[in-house]
């Protein structure tokens, strides 16, 4: 079983919809939780990161972490066609051996239709 | 802005060739990583490095080696390219646990 499982998608939504992207994980040592966005033929770019549990908001994006359930989510409000991309969750322990190494989900491809 | 530059966007190489993929970062990051990305398989870690001249195997190191002679440069070497190494290769760097900066990727085709 993989350490990080991501809802596979693909997702297709109309413009303006609220989008929920989700990952579960098994390693309780994970403390840092990241979301990356990857446009076609480009490298992933960091969208948001959260330390430990809680919510973090940045414009139309909200990241949620529930460590008790080992579950993280990214919500996109008022989705736009420019949000069409593959979204990758990633996690790291931040301490100990391999502290700087992240474990990635496989990605969810989102299409927002005008 | 941190920049991670990969030397080639597209490469076509022949089976058996020795292939060098170069990656340079400009923000003095300690950590550097090489991944390959294939449809349905996600990002798979090949090698990573926490410091100059240090390297650690990732999940799929077979058929690859790396070199980090200077802090800013991390090279991936395919000793004898094979068709199953056709893939998108992504280099990343990070100062710590929470954020990677990726390069734009090198799409390698081995024929």
C-alpha cells in the first residue's frame, strides 16, 4: 500500500464550481503537507503548504489537514478555466533521516469548463 | 524567485548511449532531487542529495547514477539508455521539508 493515496480523478466541473481534491496517508510522522499544481508539459509548482493540522486560506484556495484522520483536502472556490491542471499532494516528516524528502500522491487532473 | 534550470526540454537518444541530464539551482538550496514522471505512475524518486558529494538512492535508482560536485548542480546520468527510460525527468531543489521548486522538465525519448 502506498504511503500517500490521492483521489485519482479525472475531475470535470463547470466554471464557478467548488472543487474538492483529497489525499489520505498512512505515515503519522508527516508534519508538512503541500499542494502542487502542474500545467501540461510544465514542472509542478508549489501552491500551498500547511504545517500540522488546521486550515490555510490563500485567495480562492483553502487547504485543510486533519491529522487524526490522516486526511488532507484542497478546496478551490469559484473555479476558473485557468485552474485546469493536475494537482499533486505531498507530505514530509521534516525531521529525522530524510527530513527534506517529500512523498507525493499520483495527482488528480482537473478540467474546468467555461 | 528560486530558479531550477534543466539544460534540455526535449532529448532524443539512441539505445545504449550514455545520457547526461543537467540541473542547476540558483538559491543555495541544500537538497536536490531527480524524479521521473510517467502517466499513471506519478512522480517516482530516482536519487536525491542533501549536500555536495552526497547522494541517496530513491525508489527507482536502477540504471541511473548522479553527480553533485557543486552545491548548485545535480546531474543525472543514464549509463546505457534503454527504451524503458523514455520519460519526463524532473529536477527539484528545496531548502528544507516544506517546499520543492521544480524545473520545467526534460522529455527524454530513447529510440
